[in-house]
């Protein structure tokens, strides 16, 4: 029997948060082959704490389906999603959502959950996934590896302080993960895989580089079930925040993302403006329709940490 893909499991997992009164998880499920409990997976039954998840993970393999055909959520997914949500702050008045790297760094349990989640993804084969599954897979992996990178070097004021080499401007060329036997860097994931294989301007709103200037880290994992709505929401929230676009007397000051990756937004400033207009609130939309031009670009590389650069 072919096991459900990781991204199908993540999609089903989103039900745990869309209907909390009817869904929770358990550390044990029924094996589809022998009808016995298999430690290391989660099913809809009862709440599961981070510590219980670690105990379950230490016992054995994750399962994928039960005898009643219900979807079973691997503990690695459930545990990291819970940690991700718990350490991400509510957006402030400017729309910026900060992540509590200090708290994660101080928690041995949460660090183990993060490492287990990354290892779980490294063991998957994205070549066997659908396009939406693969996009979700790579975006979630990119964000998790970036968080681990910050935590491993915390405290740090900016991700750019973490070098790949003597003359590097950041850690993005470091080979940090292995997928399908290939050592990969964050640059490989973002530019060689996500942007190249799945070209879309909305990719830029899915990955977070641990900086204030970046689109917000998503509260919870990306899932195939809600990817389109979540991408559009992320684009709209970023574009209508001061980190995305600011209207000035001289024109628009836009995020440097739109300059660095202009080719992904139509290849010209007019293409960027058209993209911005697709998600603009009334004030920005009116300014664009009246012919306002892009005057400058800006980006804040300060760490997007709860206790940092405030």
C-alpha cells in the first residue's frame, strides 16, 4: 500500500487547527497491517504535548493511515507546527510578526522538535510529490532551516552576521541539508528550486529570511489545502505594510525584494506596479491608478526577533 505523501498529511493536519473543538491528537495509532498500536504518529483523539511528542518519536517509525482509513499526522509535523505557532507573536501595529528565537533557543525540547522536523523532511522525496505538495515541502523546509540557523547562532542581530565564508554577506550558500542525497543550501532551495521550478511571484511571500524586511513567517506550516488563499493573504498583508510599500510625496518606496527579483514580477517596474495593484488596499490602489511611480527601495536586515531590535 502506498503511504500518503507528507504534504497530504500536512493538508489533513490543518483540520486540527480549523476545527479545534472536534480535533486533537494522540501518540499512538492502529497499524494498517497488524492492527496494533504504532508509537510515533498522531491521530485525532486527545491533546498531545511537546514532551509527549518527543517520547513518541523516540520509540519508533511514524505511521500514515489507520484501519478505519483516517489520516494519521506524523508527530514531527504536529510537534513543529505547534512550536512554530507558539513562538510566533501576533503582528504589531505595523503588521510585523516577530518570532521568539530566544525562547526557542532556551528550550531543549523545542530544539529537538525542530531538528526532528527537519530530519523528517530530509527523508522525504519531493520528486514524488505534486507541484503544490513540492512547493509546500520546500517552503516549510526553507523556513525551518532558517530558524535553526538563527537559533544555532543566537543571540545575533542579523542573519547577515552569519557567514558562509570569509567574504560572504550571509549564510545562504552554506550546505545545510541533504535531500535525495544532494547537499543543499538555502540559496539552492530558494533560487534553484522554488523560483526556477515553480516560477511565481507569490513564492516570495512564502519564505522568511529571519529579517524585519521580509514577508512575515506564517503562523503554522504551509499546507496544500490552503496554499492559494494563504499565498494571497501573505502578499496582501506584506504589500499593505510599511515593509512592502510606503507612499511618499516623491513616489513609492518599495521593498528591495521587488528590485532584487524584478524578473519575477513582470521584469519591469511597471510589472511590479501591476503586481502591487493586484493586492493593494484602496489608498495604494488609487495612487497606482493615478500614475504614481516607484521612487526608491528599502530593506531592513535586522533580526525579526521578539526581543531584538525593538
